């Protein structure tokens, strides 16, 4: 059994069919990157996994726990009770393109907030963890600063530390460097690489092809709501099979 099993996922927005029977399994400790043109459904697929979108059909099982499944003969996906879905989602940390830090809180309070509110932990209890995480992303010296005083790269590293403070087993990244000036992407990619080296299970939607190649065990190419092709970085980047994959990769050069 894989850590993450998403089988036959269907998702519509009104009459627009955004995910058409998408299946992805991710093993513990594996890093999978999802690439593909804008509008192909990459964000939606990731958002379905962490319950930010409700799926219309298919099965999602994380660590053996059923989040939602579609029994045979039923024309929709049936979710587990919300407490079970919540418990599953707590295993996942998510980082978005636009950081979404709390602007009215210092860097340190951004890190402490969720463990305090969601996990009911005391500040003293999480302080050492927050300190270690901010040191890990190289921003302990900024702990009392407000997000508006940080560069985009620093904001994203705080967002990563904030997600890690909930001690997730799985990290999801949706174009974590797309909003950054080119000179700031390196520091964020290095932070994500560190997590990969620590064997964190990760799914990364990215346009950074060189990075995807370096860090991923497997690459999924999505186009128009389907997973068009998947394979090792070598298979996808050196020997793509489908014409759509080839064209996309050419357009990224
Ligand atoms: P990607 O991340 O690959 O760029 P998305 O998953 O964001 O693609 O979007 C896939 C398609 O779904 C696009 O056509 C987009 O406009 C549409 N879409 C995404 N979110 C919504 C929404 N909340 N309501 C309606 N359409 C949406
Ligand atoms: Mg997207």
C-alpha cells in the first residue's frame, strides 16, 4: 500500500471537467513533481488531496485511512466523517505560490499559531520546535519581524517552516517559487531540497524543470485534466513518449 493513493479522481467546476480520471500513488519518502501547462488541473489535483476541493468521483486514501471513496455502482465519491477527513488533512502541510502568511503576526507567531490553535499546544512546548525550524530555514534572526519586512524568498521559507511546525508526514507545494524574482528562487528551492534529503514525502507542482529533475524520484506530466505521462526524470525529460509532453518541454526551454 502506498502512503498516498488517489484513484480515478474526477472533478468538475460547473460544466468544466477539470480532472478526468486522474490516478497517482506516492510512496513514503518519495518526491513527485507535477508539471504541465497552465490550466491543466495541477493545482486542483493537489487541492483535492488536502480537501480544499471536493471531488466528484474517485478514491483518496492516505496512510491506509479512507478520506473519500466511490463504491461500485455509485456515481459520486463518498467522504468519511469530517473528523476522519480532518485527521488525514493534519498529516499534510501545504505551501502556496502566494505564501499566505498572517500579515498582522510576527514571523515567530506565524509559526506558533497553528500548533497553539489547532493542536492546543502551549507556547513553551512549541518554542524549541519553532526555533529549530526557523534556524533550519535560516530565519531565526527574523523571528520578531512582520512579514511585510521580508523578501518574497524569506516569506516562502517562513511559510515552509510554518507548515512543518504541524509536524506533517507529507508536504505539498503549489508553484512555491512562481511569485518570486528569479534571484530569490534558489534559496526556496534549497530549503525544499533539504526536506527531500531528510526523506520527507513531497508532491511539488512546479515550472522549475531543472529543480524537478534534480529533486524528484518521479515526474507526472498533466495536460487538459489527464495525467498524460509519468516516469523517472530521465524518462520524462530525456525520452518523453507523448507528443504533448515533448511540445511542453520544448516550450519550457
Ligand atoms: P493549473 O494549476 O494546472 O494551472 P488549475 O487546477 O488551477 O490548473 O485549473 C484547472 C482549470 O480549472 C482551469 O480551467 C481553471 O480556470 C479552472 N478552475 C480552477 N479553479 C476553479 C474554480 N474554483 N472555479 C471554476 N473554475 C476553476
Ligand atoms: Mg496552478
